[in-house]
């Protein structure tokens, strides 16, 4: 209980609104990691997968539009001909369009749910969350209008249900549903409006998707090749073995005994007829307002943002390059003797991850100053204070194998590993850790260092785990120097429930040290 309470107060750990659900989600992601690997795990790349599915829908939709007869009389026949006259081309593209649209809707819902469970809707993330709310309705509207273009009995049912719902709002002054009472009431001009909506709404959706990722640095819009190709292959297989077909042509004078609803897009119709149009309006309004109000839930928990010390910032731009949310911009330095530029933090965009502090060259613990002040730092967990903690931890270690564990506050709770021969130090994010902390520990008495990060492609702050690995591999500044013995270091990417992986890494370093000590005794004996 004490460890849990201490972890809850850690300055870097995210406050999940539903910790139980977050734990379940982490286990699901870990299970998919074992099957597909982190790069091809759809749960870790729902945003990129959504973009991928959108483009599959667009490409297949363009093919369908080329052969589509945009008239009331010819619409159903032209769509039906795709399945009957060219099943291996038009029929396949029609089915692909339908199934990719359903997958797109499912991915959107999963993406919203997962981001909510992780608490990624408040603070600096409020704009990304709010801009995503209308995308849900634009995607729904695009899919519903797409059903109308088939102009079969299901399309007529959907069109009438939608118009009855709009009529209940009472803003048009006339009944829209009356336009569908007889076959003669639907003309080509109305059908041209359907076509316009089905093209216009996706264009608005694409614009909204661009706005949605505007504040993210290096947004992920293209999934890994394995995930993208696997998704397309799965949709093609489904299209081949379960081709989409139409109901009978739309006829207002004939009642269809049963219709197969698409529960991804047409479920609101069923809800309306089970209750009332007013009830559906109430549900839609409450749901929209609830989603839009989510950022208000995290206002009281807004952490302190990164702060820049002009006297120690030389304008190297590393923090600017590494910030996951574009919260840092470069401005002319007030003291040209120090540097040409100065980092400036936008409090509205900073997520308080500390990745910028780990990128700063002045964050090295080897600086021979009594009080370590860095160019950019987190006031709630300064790099200087972390150096002091590491020094005190190293001083208390004893035993033949002294191990230091440097952990991320959103990964495994490393404090649970603290023992007479094991030190533990928690950073707000693994990316907050300057790589030189590893060398500092090894040069001051540690026999091994374990670095614990969030799972690959699953960083709570998007890029912390990736930047940490690249810095330790010498691929990104600041580098871990080449002279640091890599055999004395382990990097473990693990979720909070995967403490066993971290313990195994610690034991591996202990075993290595024991073998090395035994070999030294033989040599000197």
C-alpha cells in the first residue's frame, strides 16, 4: 500500500481516470505484442491505422464512383452490376469499400475509448481531443450517406429514418421525410445532393483529421508496413469470401420484411425506432457534450511545465527537436555571448514529460558544479535533484553485485526493486533521463545499470521510449558515449504489470557480475 501511494504522488506518473481499465488495456496490448510485435500491433497504432483505412476507403470509393450512375433510376442497377458482372474487380472493390468503412468506424471508436482510458484528453492534449469530437460525427455522416447511394431498400429505410430524426428538431419548417413517401418524390436533383454529401463530408473529415494532428510533433499517420499490408490483406480476404450484396431496389410502396443493419453506421436508426427521435437527439447531444467536456476533468491535475534557464541554454535546439507536442520554439537569445537562440516553452502545449531535460547537453551529471542547473528542466523533478538522489543511492549500495535501476514513472515501479545491493531512481519519463546518468552510475561504483522504459511504441508521452533507445544506441544526441561497456547495461521495455521482465534483467546483471568475480579470483588466485 505504501508503494502504491508513493507512486501516485510521483511527479511524472499519469493520473488514469480508470486505472483498472488502463491495466486491462495494457495487458491486451502486451498480448498483441507477443503475437504481432509492437510495430504491427493495431492497439498501439490506432491513429495511424485510422488514416490507413481512410485512404483505402477513398481509393476504393474513387473506383466505384467512376462506374456509378448518379441517377435515381440507374444507381441501384450500376451498383448491382459491380457484383454480378465484374465480381473480381468491381464486386471486390465494392466489398472492400464497405468493409474498410466498417473497420474505419471501429478504429475510431477504439481510438476514442483508449485515449480516454489513458487520460489523454486534458492539459496540452485538450486541442487534439476537442478537434477529434466532430470527426466522430463526420465519419458517421459519411458512412450513412454512402448507404443511400446504393438506393436499395436499406438505403431508403436509412434515408427516411434520418429525415424523421431531422424533422424532430423542427428547424427546417417542412417535413423532409415527405420527400420519400412515393417513388416519384425522389428525383435526380435530390440524388445529386446525396452524391455531393458523400464527397463533401469525407473532404471535411480529411481536413478535420489534419487539424486533429496539427499540434503533434511527428504525428504517426502511416502504420508499419506489416500492419498496413496485413490490414489490407485481411479486408481483401473478407471481401472475396463474403462479398457485399444489395437488398432489392428502393421502393416506397413496398415494405421489406427484414433488413440487415450495419451496426457500425446504422445503429442510431434502431435506437430511434426503439425509443423516439427526441431520445436519439438527447443521446447525441449528451454524448457530444460529455466528450467535449472531458478536458475539464484534468484541470485540477495540471502539472508544472518545463522551465528554461537562459544562463544555461545555448540554443542547441535538441529540446526543440525532441518535444513530442511541439511545445518548444526557438527565439533570439537575449545574451548573444551564450548562444544565438533561446528555447521558449509554451505552457499550453507542454505535457510535463521532461523529455526536453533529457535532451539538454547541460543535464550531464558530470558537471563539476555544486548545484546542477540545466538549460531546461522540470521544477517538480530537477536533474540536479536526480543527480543527488543517484549519488546517495550509490553511496548506500553494498554487496558483490551493485545494480542501479533507472525507471520511467509510467512503466514498472522500480522502487519495489530497491535492496542493499540495488538502487532505484524514477524519472517522469524515460526520455527525461540523460544517457550520461548510465555512465555516471557505472563510474561511481555500480556494476550494472538497467533502464526501464514504456513498451515499444507505447510510451505514455509518445516518443520518450524511442528517443531513450536511440540515445543509448548512439543514434540521437545526446549520445551515451561509445566507451561505456554495453555488457553492463540492459534496456527493458515493459508495461506496469510486467515487473518480472525487469527482475530478470537485474538478475542477469547480478549473474554476470558473479561470473566476472569468480573469474577474477581464479586469475588472481
